[in-house]
């Protein structure tokens, strides 16, 4: 059996490249207790020396003028280049009026923010220094689940704290734009922005998040993969911001039940639940209920793969998409736009006189239906479909409810109640049937199973 690893050489190698980052803010005249008071109480209770710059403050009336700078928080970072570029988390520097970087040799520098990207939680800051010890960047593709990794940072402001553990999982989906590295390395407040290091002394991630019900470490930590972080940092250094692509769709996972019922086979791809009006997707002919299988020739295994691929595509790029629609694959050409702030939701159309319910073959599925009014079609941006007036029995168990709008059944598009009745009449009533429906602006599938 192999013994436990010795991390001492790694600490000597990487330790000089890890920095402490203190954030400061200007106090206002009516500021209450300091944001660091709980942390200071922690230090007092356990007899831990208070880090430099984190001094207890007196009552509000004893404080200085409104522009006084006082401690706000503590984080970590690591040196990217010998001339003072430092990588950290965006949430470490967010909202800070001043940044103070402390090197392992205790030298302090004021830092300026080169750029920060909240979506990936990556930031780059700069100090005026030369001859610094820069980290070595590792190859994330060589990282294996189960291998030993180490973290260096400033948990609770305790500088140059070393913790170690193993890689618990890779490509853990906890965000739209990043597949995280999961570890059991002890990470606590203040570790944010510090490096995750492999046994070759290379940085493979930025320690960013923890899963915790108490606020402290509970054995599950997440790190931003270094290849993603470097890609973001390159844009921040070049432009001060990150440019991402968008196509204007809202998506969801494809369940096993839906995949089987529509003839897709294995659950894969991204289910399009909604398409923004006048978006690249709308202009390309993407429809709610489509399942995106490929983007620019790359397979979409899980729904989260699509926003990552689109986000990494340069705006203006002409791309290809493969979608699965009503039993067949279609190739679409799409021009990627630039990601913008979320669009406000459209107002609902004014109601008009409801249509009388339609009774017929659909009742065997537990459905009472009605034709859509012109206003409802306009509100949902659909040419046709049938409104669910009531859902009972099999339809209710499948999740359908009053107000849903059925746009396809058994991979057959339906524009009216008559078309739906015809489609239902042809069904094998002993087998499950897939239903594509709209609920508000969102499209999704349901599988109606016959009564036994």
C-alpha cells in the first residue's frame, strides 16, 4: 500500500504565489455595526490573533467621518504573472471601495480591478510589483476523480492556511456557464479565490463555493476549472469584460420518459421550453418543444451543455443546430447574438370571450378542451393549439391542468380541436402518448398513460 502524500514540497512551491485580499469600504455616517464584527467575535472566542487591518470598532458615535475606510471582508487569490496580475473570485472584490493585497512575505499593495465577471465568479486584479512568483497552470483534462489536491488560502482571515483532500467529482452542474470541480478539501469563508493545486504543483481550479447548512465546511466544496477561468481572465485583461453569445431560448432537461415516448430513445439534448420573439432562435425557425441535439457539430448531452457552447461562441458567428422535432431531425442555421440583460416579461393580452368546451375523443384521456381565442394565440405567440379546460384521470396524473395549451400530440402538430380529435382517434389507447403543451410562455412534454 502507498502511504499518504506529503504536501510539504507543494506548499514551498506554490505558497509564495498565494495572496490575501482585504476589501475595504467607505463608512457612511449612519453605518451600523461593521460587516466583520461576527468574524472578530469568532477570533476572540477561540483566542485567534486578529489579522492585520481587522480591528474592532467602537460604537457608531465614536466613528470617524463619513468617508472613513473600514474593513469589509477577506478573501484569497493567486499570482498569474510576475508583473502583478492576480486571479480571484468576482464575489471577493464585488462592491469594494479599496483592495489591499498582502503577499506571503508580508508586503502590502493597493490593487485595482482589471475586470470581474459575475456569471463565472472570476476576477482579475493588478498590483504594481515585479519579480513575483507566478503559479503554473495545470491541464484540467488530466485531472482525475480520486486524486489528491490541496488548497491554500485565508479562511476567516487566517493567511497561508493549507488544507487537502481529493477530487470528489468533475463537471458538477451548479451553474449555467461553469461545470465545477467538486472536492472534499476544507474550504471556509476567506478561502474564496484561492488556488486548488494538484500533486504536480499546478493550479487546476479556483476555490469558489461550499455546500453548507451551517455556513461552515461540511465536506463538499466547489472549484472553478482553471481552463474556464483562464479563458474568462484573458477576455477581462483584453477588454475589461466578457462577451458571450446568446440565441434566445429557455431550456430544460429531457426526461427518460419523454425521450422514449417521442422516439428520441436515450434522454439527451436540451428541451426548448420557450423562444424569445425576434431572437436568433426565432429567426432560425426554432420552435418550443424542439430538442437541441447538436450545436456547431458538438453533441448536447445535458441541457446545461447548450448555454455553455452558445456562451463561448463569438457574437455574430453563423452556427449550425440539429434539432429533433416530431420524430425527425432538422438542421437549422443560426446567427449568434450577444448576451444581454434579461428581457422583461411580456404583458398578458387583454382577455376576450372564452370559447365553449369541446367534448369528444379526447375525454378518453381525461381532457376537456376548448379552441384558443385570437387574444390567447397572440399572447402565446402561437398559430394554433387547443386549450385545456379540465384535466382528469390520466391527463391529470400526467401533470396537465386547466389553462395549458396542447400544440402537439403523438408527434403530430395540432392547430385546432378538430385536428386533436382526429389525432386522438387514431391512437392506440393501450399505449402511452406524448403531449407537447404550453404553460404560459413555456413549452414542455407530458406522457399520458392509459388507465389500467
